[in-house]
């Protein structure tokens, strides 16, 4: 086994532990909290994810392109520049985040402050993974993030099972914020030790050093923004149109599917992306389609297994499990169907990305989101959580149709 192969396996393994631990933390909180508080927590977690993405502005993609083939000092300099860029984004977007959390959850001032700490720290933790994908010197940072999420998962699981007194939304947010602060401090110390940034020759210029980074990453940010809205707008619609109790029920289902999607990205999509980009330089579209189809079929294995596990738990408990947690196998099956369609669309979009045809991805995502948002609002208002599930299926199906047509039109 080559050193690079070992590093790749290490990275995938640690990230799977990280995602699994974060899933355990969020799911335990969502299932352990009283259902109305679970709805509010789910909305906060959704907004944290959306704004952490917005703070980042997909800078890692441009950094990866610019630093390819350069030494470590050049890469570290781009990271330092990105930190200044993030600080500007925080100043602009944190007030919007506070307003969004207030409107969707009616949170107290203390919970709002805790949410701000969490969203900034989560964005920096996400960057540790993105930078580790580019530069192996950042691998230890990912271990710190995974350890933090594992500790959070362990504490919240213990409290949910054995010490439920005081187990409420405030406790969960306080725990999350403490973990976020400690993790961020650890990452800061590690970066200070490894940072070998090459000296910048030009003086700081706001239009170049800040706005220039916005311009360089705008297209990828818009593509990613629409993609994440397609995946998560249903939660915001449900939270805006339905009670916190109904929102909690929806989150208990959709979070399971969401973490399955994250596992798919780590174990399959992110792993195969470098190979597809490399093969696109020498191979034709038919080869690329066959390559991603083989990988896609592997991802489908987990879908029936997840449904079988849920069905088995329901049967073993004679329905008590479903009644206690307000779960529906039918709703879970619908959401998993949406995941299957979305994964197929992502693999087609990967081919377009490899062929530098991002404009078709952006157009397809924009059309799917525009149609899907209308369907989501109408169907959720009319049919509740099942309407939201059908809307996500329709949105993913439309996106798949559009990107697959774009792939078929590519030159062989």
C-alpha cells in the first residue's frame, strides 16, 4: 500500500468517525429532547449548517486550484488570507444569522449567543477537513474535530439516557458551545505551530484581498448554495409553516437521511472526485459515466439496510419505538427515495464539473430549486410533512433529469 493510499484511508476513516459522532450528537439531541424543543434544535442546527457554508463561501476550491503544485508556504499563505476573508464574512453575516434563528425558533438571548459561538466554530472545523483534503499536514486537525464531536456525542447520550434532569435545549446548546470553543482553541494552536506562510509581497488591499476572494469563489459558492438549499429548504419550509411539534417529527426523520447523505459524500463522492477529474483529461464521457455508475450502485446498498433496520426496530418493540418517537416508516422511505435520486444527480454533476461545464450545473440547480421551492411550500401547507417529502422527491428528480440531459449532450 502506497503512503498516499494510507493517508487517504486515514482521512476517510477519521472523517467517518467525525460524521458518525456528529450524527450521534444531533440525533440524540433530536430524539432525546421534548418534541417541540427537538424542532427548535433541528432548525438551529440547519441554520448553523447554512451559515457556516455561507461564511466559507467555498474558498477551499479556489485555494486548491491556486496552490496545486506549490510548496507548503504558498498554501499556508492562502489559508491566512482566507481567515481574513472569513472575518469580513462574519461581520456581515452573523447579524443575519441571529435574525434567522430568532425568526424561525423564537430563541432566547442566551441561546442566540450560544448559537453564534457554535456557527463560527463549526465553520472553522469544516475548514479543517477541506484543508486536510488538500494538504496532509492538516490531518491532525481533523482528529481534534472528530474527538470534539465524539466527546459531545458521549456526554449528550449519557444525559439523555441516565441523567435526564435538566436535559433541555439550553443544556444542549451550552454543551455544543463549550465543545466548539475548546476545539477552536486547539485548532488555533495547531495552525500557529504548522503555519509556514510565505511572505506576501504586496500590501493589503481590500478590493483584492477580500473582495477579490469573493469574485474568485462566486460561481462555486452559488452552485454550492443552491445545492444546499435544495437539500435543506424543506426543513426551513416545515419550520416556517408548521408547529414546533410537527417540525420536530419531520427532523427526526430527515436527519437520518441527511447523515446518510453525508456518509455517501465522504465514503464515495469525495473519494472518487479526484480520480474522475484526472480521468476526464484522457477519457471520454462514456467511460466517465460507466465509472460513476459503478460507484453509484455501491451507494444504493445502504438504503434497504437502513429501512430494514428501522423496520426491525419497530417490529421488535411492537410499535412502541415508533409511537414514542413519532416515527413513520413510510415517511422515512419517501425521504430515502429523494436521497437516491439526489445521489444519482450528484454523480452526473461530477462529470460536468470534471469537464469544466459548471454553468449547466448551476442552471439545473437553479431550475430545480425554483420549481421545488414552490412545490415545497404548497405541498407542505396542504399535506404537512408528507407533502414536504414528496416535494423533495420531485426536486431531486427534476435536478437528475436536467443534469443527465446535460451530460448526454457533452462531446464523447
